[in-house]
C-alpha cells in the first residue's frame, strides 16, 4: 500500500483551505518533493516544446523569462531554442536552489523575485513564460503591467495553466482525490485572465488546450502523488489525502499493463495591443 511520507511537523504543516493565492509555502521540504512529484516527463517536454515553438522569436539572440520558474523544470525546454537566453524568476529561494542543482545550465540567469517586480530592462524580453504559476500571483494586475513593460513590441506572453472553468483535463487526479476538484474551483477562469490582460494593454492571440503525457503508468502517478507536490493535494486534509492514496494503491495493484496518464492544460498567448 502506498503510504504518505512522514514529514517533520514544522515542514508538513499547511493550512487546509480553499485555494487562494499565497496559500502555499514553497520551503526546502516542498522544493525537494517538487523535483520528483512535478518533474516534467520526456514526453511532456517534447509536447510543450512543440506547443511553444510557434511563439519563439526568430531573432539570432533573445531573452525568455520564466516567471514563477519553481525548480526550473522548463529550463531545458526553453534553453533548447536557438538564440535563447533564459532568465528564471522565482520567489522561493529554496525552490530556485533546488532547480539550479537539478536543471541548471551555465548560461541561464537565476533571480529570486516576483513577477510583479522583474529586474529587467523595459522592452527586453522576446518571450515570457508562466507555467502553473499565474494562479499563485496575488497582484495579477500588477503582474500584467510588469509583463507589458518588459516584453518587446513583437514579443509574446505564454501562460500554461489550469483554470477553474476547464477542469476536465485531470480525470485521474480528481478520480482519486475528488476534494481536489473543489479546491481547484477557486482558480482563475480563462475569461477573467483574458479580461485582466486586455485591460492592461494586451490582446489574446491564441487559446488552445494541450494534452500531455504526465506519467507512463498509474504506478508512476501514485508515486508522484505520494510526494504531495501539487497544491491541490497539499491543501487537502491529511485524511482526505491518505484516503486518495489508499484508493490509488488498490488500483495500482490491478494494473496489469501500464497505461499512460494523460492530462490537459490551457495555453494562452497574449501580445501587445499596439503591436497587433
């Protein structure tokens, strides 16, 4: 049976509540769990490289900013584009340290900071990338203003995220952890996100949903879930979380042939209105 790990009380204690920006604490314990529990599979990396490619500048040299980079799991994907210099911005020092150790490359820059105050020159970024970080931002209007400041006239902002009006992309997660679905209803909607960007000088260029292979089997999904690195799991009560693990463990034992776990996320692309 898959059992939840016994973390030190000081590190494991999280406020169990409906999701609100700032509800999560990304400390050293969470950063280590994140490396395993939220690692990007090779299949998912290939999927997102293909999805990002049409928005990458054609310049010989350009800057990509990863806002809310976490453990820099997308750095290998972003750095692989020819001419790209990647700047990883992450508010948690512990997450960034873990990311540099696991995914760091010598020609990237790593900055402890928030998306609402990015220490880069105006008009210097050809591509801004936010992966599963937008819903954690407390001042979204401030964030979008800052993105408008740093993006080049022909640049693009890409948001890879879950939205409360598009929660059909995680059937396996919600099957075993149904209370996580209720938590996710507090996430921003696509319409709310588009409205904020449009009010602050952007237009929506692309809205698509992308399917990715998160895990190669239900057993792998169980091991990832066990790390409790997803905020929708971290904010569950311990009893709800363990109940889900127990149910998942029983299903794993019945899995005769590995079946990939497929999830679906939204990709929103925004461009400056005056450049359209």
